[in-house]
């Protein structure tokens, strides 16, 4: 995977943290936003949010850089 001049390798999926369901003022937990995300991002009974990347080659990444999936 390349973004700008930097290259990365995929280290595995990233699940979504439950902290996002907690109202920061009251401490009360709700079902959102995980309930909504689960409709679109559930894979093998896990709610996935993204992908952990590990740098494989140094380089600069800038806003607007193209993301390229390489073999």
C-alpha cells in the first residue's frame, strides 16, 4: 500500500472502540454510533473500523495524496 511517497504493509483489521458510545459529560453509554456502523462495517461478527498499517518504507504523506494498493 502506498500513500504519497510512503509505503505501508497491512498488519490486520482495526475494530471500533466502545468509548465512542459514552457521553463524555454524563458517562452514560448508548448504542450509537456503533449500531449504525454495524449496518455497514460488520465482518465475521466483528465491527471493523479500518486497517492497522505498519510503515514499510519512509516517505512524506500530504493531504490529497493518492492511495495505491500494490501487489
